[in-house]
């Protein structure tokens, strides 16, 4: 089970144990680490429908090819500058 799913389940379970009706605001307040509202809403809706929180995985935002190329070009430029500097020191 993912840490996000576990955190959401624990928040909902603790609210129920206190006799409170889980809501987006109450769940958000119980979380130790902030989560996007759509995830909290999705979890609450699933819990209300099935009494179960769906498995939610954290995904890393992917960068565009343009951004990746830009980063690689900068890295090559930095390495080229270092190489030139090292060659000048040794001569």
C-alpha cells in the first residue's frame, strides 16, 4: 500500500473513531504532508461509495523534451568550460 493511500486511510479512520463524518477539510487537516485537493476528494468519494480508499501512487512530474534538451545542453556547456579550465591549468 502506498504511503499516500495509508495516510488518507488513517485520517479517515481517526475521524470515524472520533464520531466525526469525514470531509475534505477534516481529512486535509489530519494529513501530516499536504496532498492535492483532487486526491483527497477522490479518496473521500471512493470511501463513501465503497468504504475503501483507492490505491493512490505519487507520480513525478515529467519534464518536456525541450526542457530536458535545455538541461543537457547546459550540462555540456558547463563540462566544456571545466575541461577548458583544466587544460589551461596544466599548460
